[in-house]
C-alpha cells in the first residue's frame, strides 16, 4: 500500500525537527562534528519531506539534486581552511 504523500512528508519533517534538536544539544555540548553531521541530516530530511509531500515515491538526494553532489570541497582545501581558523586547532 502506497503511503499518503502528506503523511509521509510530515513523517520526514518530524524526523528533521528531531535531528535539529539533537544538533542543538550536541552544539551546546561542544560536540561540533556531531552537530554538523546532524544539521546536514536535518537539511536532507527536510528536502525529502517536501518531495514526498509533493508525491515523490522514492527520494535519493544526490539523484534529486545532482548539482549539489558535484560541489564537494576537497579534503586538502578544507584542512587548509580549518588550519587558518583563529584561536582553535581543528586539524591534527
């Protein structure tokens, strides 16, 4: 049985909201890597909520938004940028 699009969208939106709440909790606890991951998950689940609510039967974010998956920063450039961050060392 196919789920109701609106109900499926709301289910994904509720999960996104929970992930955002967990991200805020992680940020307050200075768990920055986890907070970033959970915020990324929040964004993906919110996008899925919209697409499911509009009637999509199956959603895979890199397929739905191919331009986003092509724009991944290189690890070398990311490490270089983080190493220049004032007052804090993120890179070992």
